[in-house]
C-alpha cells in the first residue's frame, strides 16, 4: 500500500511540474502557484485517507 502511495505522489508531482513549466512559458505564475497548492492539498488529503485505511486494516 505504501508503494502505491509513493507512485501516486511521484506521478502527481510530475504532472504538477509539467503544468508549472507550461504556465511559466505563458507567464501565469499566480495560476501555477494555485494549481501547485491545490495538488499538494490533494496529496495531503489522500495521504491522510490512506493512513486511516491502513489503521483500519
């Protein structure tokens, strides 16, 4: 279960990084920051959920 979470986080970070580069080219830094923030929040929420599920098992 831990490995799955690791791969998910890595995949999300790759997507966010790609988004950040695309946005930088267009010059929308605020939007990039907001997307980055949102993604981190989603990862944190998923981690919390994963911990709760692991404790139940």
